[in-house]
C-alpha cells in the first residue's frame, strides 16, 4: 500500500501539471469572466487581515476567518491577485478530489485489490471535474472547508483500521477543525469525528492518551479562542456567528422540497418499494432480489445522464441536480444494506460522504451540495457498479481503459462547457474586454462590455479624487475593489449585502454613523445592479428594508454634482 501511495502521489502531480498546462493553453481562468458581487469577498477579508485589522472587532464576519488568513498568500505570490486566487482554487479542488479518491481506494481495497493506477487517476479526474463543474472559480469558505475536511477525513479514517496510528488520527482531527474555522457548518463534522473517536478509542486506550490526542486535535479551536479572548472579541464573535444559521430551512426543508419536486420522484418511490418488498422476507422478495440489479442499473443510467447534462446545460442545472445525486447515493446505500451487498465499512464511508455533502449545502447563498457533486456522482456510481459487477463480467484492463476514456471524455466536455457557461457572465466567445487594462490585479481576466465600463468608471472617479484613497466605499457590491486598488475600506464590511451582516444590523449601523460623523468619506452607490451587468443595464433595487444602513448614509451625506452612469456619488 505504501508503494502504491507514493506512485499515486507522483502520478497525481504529473496529472495536475498536465491539467495546468491544458487549462493555461485554453485560457481557462481568464475566460471564466467576472462579476463584481461575491467574487472577491474572501480576498477583501485577507486584505484587511494583512493590514492588521482584528477579525470580528474591526470588521464584521459571519464566519470564522481562517479562509481569509489562508488566502492572504495571494498578496505575496508576485502574480496578479485574481490570477493567483483562481489557480489556487483549481489546486484546492484537485487536492480535495485526491483525498476523496485516496479514501475510496484505502477502504475499498477488496474492490481495488490490484491497486490500478489508471483507475485511480481516472476517478481522481472525474471527482475533480464534477466538483469544479464550471461553477464559482474564486476563493470561498466552502471550497476551503472541503479541502481541509477531505484531507482530515483521509487521515482520521485510520481510526477504523485494526492497527491505529494515533499521530495520523490527530492530524485528521486537526484538519477537520481547520475546516470548521473556514465555515462553521463543518463543526458538525468535527463533533461527529471527536465523538466517534472517543467511542472507539476508549475501548483500546487510557483516558490520558485520549485527552492528549484530543488536545492536539482541538488545537485550532483553542488558538482561535485564545485569539478572541486576547482581543476581547468573544461577544462580537458570538453575535456575528449566530446571527442566522438557516439550519432548518437550508439543511432540512430545502432537501425535502427538492425530494418531493424532483423529476426522479417516481423512480425514488420504485426503489423504496422494492427495498420494502425485499425486507418482507416472503417468496416475492427472492424474485425481486434476483432482479435487484435492475435498480442498480437504473441508478447508474440516471447518474450518467446527470453527468452528461451537467456540462450540456451548465451549473444552473447541477444546482438542483446535485440534490438528485444526493438522493441516489442515499438510496443506493440503503438498498445495498438491505440486500447485503455492502460491507459495514462501505456503508460507513458512504454515509460519511453524504454527511459532508449535507454540511456543505447549509448556506444562506449556495444552499446545495453542488460543491461535492463529484463525490456524490463517483461514490454513487461505485456502489451501483459494484451491484452490477456480478451480472456483467469484464476484464480489469478493459474496465480500466473504459473508465480512463470516460474521464478524458468528461474532462474535454467540461472545458468545452466552460466556454459556454460562466458564473454571472457571458459565454467566453462574447468576452472581449480585458479587466487587467483597468486594474492590473485582475490579470488577464476577460469580461463583458458593461462590466468593463463599470470598472472604467470607478477608475475615472478614483483618479479625480486621489485624496480619497482609504476613504471611499462602494455599495452594496464589489468587495474586490479594495484589494485590487490597495485602498482600505473604512466601513466594517466589504460586501454590504444583508446576509453578510445578518444579526449585526445594530452594530454595523452604529459603526457607519460614527464614521460619517468623524471622518470624510466618498461613497459610490450603485445605480445599476452589478450582479446582472452581463444581462444588461438594469436599475438596482435598493429598498430600505433590504439595506438597513441606507437611511443613515443618505441622512449624513449629500450628492456630488458629478454625473456618472453606474454610480451616484455622495460625500459627508
């Protein structure tokens, strides 16, 4: 196994470099387009941190800030900020896929007993491509949390081996805690990991050893707590973190809604009915059990169709279809358990993948398991192919080459698809304006005419008011403007959207009012909805109830008689 791991690390690095060469050749990161909404939120937070601002005290964050700390690296790579960030996100997705593939091969070793390198690299490529799925190509907390949780689960899963390596388990717990410091939803995973560890280890270890093990595992939490205590930021942290979780709405009700409105609902009921009939233990169950492979065949066909439609229809399709991949994997696990076709370990790992998918979907924005659609698709395919294996006999070499061909097909398909589907921007062929010509930190990113003119107007305004560096604010979008201009945001939040300061309305209003009374500020208020710039020039909806701070700003500022298309200028 050790030699297999070393070989796979070497070959995986080669695969990664080859992908980087291909992506660079097709201008993958440049032709992704750009939208001045949530792209840049984490980088703006990183900019605050490297300038010495205290998280939760000097600025508001509804999440722990380890993502902001980690992505500070982009300010020191020597590359344009957005270029560095986008390539790093590609690397994160690749590493996440690598660790989930290692998890699959490590514990399903009876299936992969020949440790085929071709199969490993093919599965790695498929998970990577489908997790990436032409969706958001910018630093985000969920992507960071999935990287640390996938690595953490791989190391922590040593717990289920007969010969346990406690250092490996501790590393796993440590990384899972880091995931929770990127996005607090993953505290559920940390709680489950520590609880399971205690239950298993207490039978084999002394309490002293368990306490030491847990102390090192909890170290990220301990250090974050010490930091909060040192800066007297615990009250602010608790207020900001607990403002609104939407656990019931996004973690339960949304899953139920997608289940009952799914186009596959009839198929789900057929699967459930067949499972119930098998459980009845009557003569009919023998007949059904004999033909149970048809359920697996149906699941595999549906997974394949979803995979093809993902790149044919774009990420908007997968946003909802990711729920279907979740349900297919769940029913595959339950059906395999009922029919005794899965081992206890396979069942545990399967539910662990589902648990991570569920956690990643709890969000005020991207409340869908889309970021782990590759995990759901590959693990779902694995379980159903395993059921079918007894009916369809193929040689290992043939199976490996078929899988390799499938991986290459979807990789090429995904690159072609990315040219047609960009996150909140037009298809690549319609992007002919280089944002790097306006602000160099955009690198070579291309965008549509409206977004380009939007940033040209910002540059014009800033050049006419050079004295307002570190004293201007753009509302309510465009968090990226502060790090790319090197101007510090005087307001306590960069993306001034309601969901980003939920529960801290009073705090943010007080801070803004105090700033407007004590410091001269230039405020650029969007007249055009920048989230929809690629769709056309639509007037922004700026209702009082959506932005609680608008009344304070308008009461304490006056309009500058400079006329601009995209912005209204106000000064105090």
